[in-house]
C-alpha cells in the first residue's frame, strides 16, 4: 500500500497499482488547493500515474515527490529497480518488458514514458542497469 508522507510525497511498493491511483487523487487535491489550473493539474496527474505504475510494475516500488513553486511544478520519481537497459527502446510505441501479470491487468502497453514526455514541459531520465531509475518532469505555470 502507498504510504502517504504528505500530500506531495509518497512511497509505494511493488505492484501497488491501486495505491498509484490513491496517490494521484491526493496529489490532484493538493495541487488544486494551491490554485494550480485544471489543465496543468491534469498533465501532472497523468505523468504521476504513469510514473507510479511503471515503478510499481518494473522496479518494485519507490518514491514520488511533487514540488509546486510560483513558476513551475517539479515531479520526481525514483526507484531502486533494475534500471532501464535500453532507454531509446523504452520510448518506442508498444515496446514492453512487463510481466504477464501486469499485461493481464491491462498495464505494460509500452506507452508510459512517451506519455510522460508528451504531457510534461521537460523530462529527464537518469538510469543505470542495476542502479535504479530517477525521472524528473517539469511543468511550467
């Protein structure tokens, strides 16, 4: 289950897909209370959900932190999973290394990273095989 540290910080475990939805709902509420516009909140929440589900499916969980400032929102997701072996391949539509269980639940279709890149204003991926992955996305206000 997702551990809620505060409305903008979450820890989550392996396979915790339902917790990803709960985390995104809390994040949406917090950003709305901060006065962030609906379209920006939608884009941030799309990216948060994609990132949380990816980390839950592929990396055994991790953490998500959202920071809202006056000019931008920074969304950071990190995990201690196996890392992404071929980052270019991970952006190709339909390419997936998801488990049969994740695929049976309708996840792992190979569009998560592309959706995050498309929905954010800037996206940075830091990964090492065997060393985990850190994704940072920026949303201009």
